[in-house]
């Protein structure tokens, strides 16, 4: 049960910002829709998110600043190493 509380599982699903312009969807098969394009991803530990065009080259680094959790339906992500921009996401109403 504790394993299912890890970020790599809780990130699954559809997310969007308050404007509805920035959307993300993380799927269990390691694919995602991330800021306008289809990609691959991997969550490492609790805070590291890697994104790339193919599963063997996950070069773009992001940090999960807060969320997701079972109680928290919000997710904040920032680009590394610049540590900005921040993306403040909420679970999509479709979920």
C-alpha cells in the first residue's frame, strides 16, 4: 500500500493549469503529453521528473516541487537547472 503512495504512481492522470492552456497527462506505460507534445517520462525518487523524446534519452529535467498526494490534487513542477518556470497544475476535471 505504501508503494502506491509514491509520486511515480500518484502522478498518473490528467493535469491542467488554471488557464486551461498548459495540460499534462502521465500514463502508466511511461508515455505522457507534456506541454503540447507527446513524450516519455520517468519519476526518480520523490522529486525528480525526467522527460524526453524517446525512453532511452530522458534529457529534460524537472522537479516535483509539491504534490501529488492522495489528499492533494495539486502538482507544482519546475524546470531544472533554471528552477523556473513553475507550472501550477490541478487534476483535470475529466479525472
